[in-house]
C-alpha cells in the first residue's frame, strides 16, 4: 500500500484533537455520526476466524488503556492515539475524564512485539489543534516491545504532560494534525435507488481494522454525508465500508442489503482542513483484502 508517512521522521509532524466514534455493533437506531465515548466497543471475541486472513497468527493484540491522575482535567475529553512505526495509527478514540480517570480498550490495537506510541491531547480551546499556548495539554508514553501472548496488553498512563516523543519529536504542533488524525467528510452519491433507506458507514485502517469513524444516515436525494472529526489518518489508503439496510432490520444481510467499498486516495493534505471523500453505490461485497463487508459492518473487526 502506499505512501504512509513515517510519523517518527522529522518533518512529518503530529498533532491532534478529537472525537471518536467507535463502531457501534448492531446499533439499531441513533443516527448520529460522532459520539465521543459512544462506548459500544465491539468485542473481537466471536469474530475470530470468521474471515480469512491473519487470524491464525495474529499480528495484533488488544490493548487496554487505563488512565489515572487526570483530576486536573475532570470532565474534559481526552483524545488518545496509538501508533507503531511499522503500521501507523492502530487506534484513536476519545474518552471523558471521570473521577480523574478513564479506561478503554483498543481492539487489536497493539502490534505484537513492537515499540508503540501512545499520545494524548486535551484540546482545551477545542480548535482541533495542539497548542500549549492555548491551554492544550498533551501526554506521551512509549510502550516497549513485548509479546502479551494470548492476553491483551494492559497499559497505564498518567497525566505526565510530556510533549515530545522518544525521538524528541514535538507532538504538539499547531501547524499539524495531532497524531496524524484529520477531519474527514464522506459523501455518498448515486444512491437514488435507496432513497428513504438507512445507510450505515464506517471508515477504518486496513492495518488492524481500527475504526476511525462510523455512523448512520437516511439516503436523501440519492445521497448522504458524514463528517468525522479526526476520522482520517493522513497519507493513508483508508477503507470506507457501506451498507444500505434494504430490509430495515438494522444489520447487514449478505445478498439482501446493498454493500459498497472503496478506499481513500492516500494523498498528502497540505493544509489542515477536512478531507473530502466520496463513496458510490458500487455493490462491492469484499474489501481489498477480502474481508466481507457485511461481516465488518456487523461488528467484527477483521485483521487483514
Ligand atoms: Ca487546541
Ligand atoms: Ca438489513
């Protein structure tokens, strides 16, 4: 796949902010596109082996993140991004500080036996950029390479206010998207045959299937539109999976509901502005790596 920027290299800067939408497995109803903390993490359990590819020798393990010592930021939203040098961003989501703490899981969010970074941002002024002069707060942890075996990797973080990576790269640069996460607009066109029906969409990385945005909408005038704050990892071919719920049962039924699949173009955005992408009613039922679109849409995070 293409030109992913090495985020640790000089000149490939890193910043961020954000809101996340974790995939809402089997979510029925609710039409919003972005819910920070929309809890419903999809359990990988039960999905293993449902699709060919990589499962027999999993390259990725779940990562549990437990944060403490954040009392100074009570009630604030924290964007956490994790990435490896080899696979890029492997997870990103927001959490709300409650009782000085928060915790969540990155499904398949740790690249086994690799050094991996965790970086986080409290975007005090809400502009989506990292600027400590504006009161933003960052933190950083390098997870040293380990193989957790069949277990998840448990990682604890504290409000350490670190703002440079282990390679001394400033993670807080107001001129760059934090953690490489940019906003994305995804517009559907050519869906006239489905006017009035409900469409479900998610966008994810092919590396480990991490979902960076998901939502539902009603097809109107042959189209629909989603906006996912911090839902795109710049420079990457990012997958976009769609199904139109033709039978209206809230889940993707192969052969009945209409699926689509495409990927972003991995261009190099030169300015910090939402990336615009389109999806069409192309009736594709598998991803480029042969994951079944319905299987993924129904909540199974399938590793490539
Ligand atoms: Ca900011
Ligand atoms: Ca259906």
